[in-house]
C-alpha cells in the first residue's frame, strides 16, 4: 500500500524548523547588545553590515496568554487595528504611504499564543525614520469606529477559515480539553461573537494595560550601530509612559485531567493511515526553569530515526508507518508547557490485528514502558556519546539561527524575550551543557511515566464509519467524537 504523506511532512518540517530557529545563541557569539531605557523599554541590537538593510521589530508580552473569556480574540483584532492609523499617520493610506516612502521591502505583524509583534525591513539609511514610524504606531494609535467595523469583518473571515481547518479542529479539540481551566489562553482566535461585539473602549483598555514600555521590547538588526539605535530609541520612545508590566499566565494551567481521549473522523484525512497523538503536561519556563533545559536535551536524544527509542517502538508496535514519522517535541512555553508525541499507524495492514482503538492503547502502553526503561538507567539506554551529541546539536542549531540578522530578530530574539527572559536567553547553552542523565531520569519520572496524558486519534471518516464496532469501542473506552461543532472551548 502506498501512502502519500508529503504534505504532512512539509508541515512537520516547517514546525520543526521554526522550533530549531527559536533556539538562542550565546549573546557574545551572536553580537547582541542590550539596553533598557529609563521608562522600562528594552532595546536589543544585532549589528551586521553584510547588506545595507535594517529590520525593526516591536514586540509585546501578550496574546492568547493574556486573554479572558470575554476578550478572547481581541488581541488579534488589535493587531489589525494598529495598521489603520495613528496621530501622525491618521489613516491606512497615510500609514501605507509612509511605508512606501521609506522603501520598506518586508513588513508584517502577528499575534501568537504568548506574544504580539510587528516588523519592517528598510534601507539602513532610513533607520531613524523607521524607529519613529513604530513609535507613533505603538504610542499614539487612533482607532476609529468605521475602521473597527471594517476590520471586524476581516478578522471574522480569517477565524472562520481557522475554524474550518481540519488541523485547527484537531488541535483545539484536544487542547481545550487538556487545559479546561483556562482554555482561552491557548487559542488566539476566540469566538466570533467577541469580535463582533468588540468596542473601542475595550481596545483602549488593552492599550493601557499591555502596550506600554515596561511590557515592550524594540529589536533592531542589520547595517546599524548600537549607539545610533539607542539615540533614536531614546528620541522617539523616551517620552512614552505607562504603568507596571502586567502579570500574564497566572494562575498556572492545571495538570491534564485523567482520561482525556478524543477521536476525530476527518473526511479530508489521508487514506490508509491514522494519526495518534499523546500529550503530557510539561514544565513552564518561568516556573520549572531547569526542567526546560533538560527537556530540550531529552527530545534530541529521542530524535534519531535510527536511535533506540524509535526503533524499539517500531518493533513493539506492529503497523507503525515509519520511524521518521515518530516525533517527540517540547516547544518552550511560559504557560501550559506540553510534551507532544505523534506518529502514524497503518490501517488494514496484514501485519496487525485488533480494533484501531485497542492499537492506540497498545501504543500508549509501549511508549510508557519505553520511558520507564529510559528512566531506570538513561546512561545505559543512550550512552555518554549520544548525550554529548544531543547537546552539540542544540549548539549547532543555535549558531545556525544567527546567520540571517532579520530572522534572528523576528524569530529567535522575539520568541525568547516574550516567552522567557533575557537571563534565560543568554544562559541557554551553558545550562543545556549542564544537563546530566540524573536530570533526565528525574524529568521522565516527574512528568511522563505515571502522569496522565491526553490522547487523540485522527483518521479518515470513511474508515471510522466502516470499521465494525468502532462506535461502541469509542464510547466504552471514554473517547469523545469531535468535529467542527464541538472542538473549540466556547462550544462546550
């Protein structure tokens, strides 16, 4: 049987690359210079004179992590509104005209789970104009009702697309049940009603709380000198006032409840395979900091398709698709850290028997047994050479992430500043180098072996409907059947 998973491979490769590019390099080797203005605004400069360009980015610690049920989705709306005008550029035409006059070659904004950021790339001779441009946008935005009404429609169209996307349905269906206490912190979209009912007063309240100097960083990279960046930053941002940085991501997300199991019959999924996901509660970077370094080293120990972990699963669990498609990931997070295990099972395969749901249970059992075996003696399981190799991979990827100044700012620096802290960032490699097999043993025993995990099974709806006894087994083993009508937290 031939199964074409090239589209899925491309998606996973992009996600893996994004995680790798987010790994920070040591400050001195990366050429990062940092200063904090008296009002609390942090300024980071990456000097690189290879080409006469400069990338200017402003980032804020907010996004989904800062949401409540009532304003979920409004950070996304605010992102759109920031481009509509301010006291110097009063409308979108003036805003866009300023971009054109500066010769902007690349610009965008984004709302994420734990950050909101905006950036432009300009000729370095326009550095002062670029920093001034962002100062007006973030300090003095002017939001008009007519434009708000227009942008509501744009944002609603976008989130309708997200809510119809099978990948979004699958991910949100599981995550909203894993983090049922504060599920709105994990989804930037929010219910459409929140967008439709949004007011200018709500946006103004968000501006006063989150878009303030003590919750903001200015990043500049490229053909620039730190002294001139600081001079322009002080000139255009020095008079910016605001209160203390808001507390975000508190209280902590609760542990994952027991017996979270979903099955998603997806009409657009691949023929002949099922995707199986297990997710465990993982460390939060500001709460269990040391464990996050151990997690990164551990995931690289598990990553090789010819390594012992993946090969053992292939032998123990008949009908897995390929070791290349077994993944274990940990994206660093301030709130709701998660371990992700994912793989594919072949369906209707002569080497396997038993119901699909039973095969999922057998796979979970095998994964837990393998984790327990590692925890018993990780040094014997991997060997000292593999531990050294895993740490070397982290360092190499750190160095790779610094090669392009613009992406180093917009991907790497913004990520780590938003999610963690500069202290975490600058000490990353040294702390990863300290990780021992005892640390890995403690991590596995503390987070994986006996801790509850959430389970998701995604497969073609035709197969789900056609397998004898599937519906009864799903019900008897505590699975919830999910789809577009019950995937998102506000639908429950």
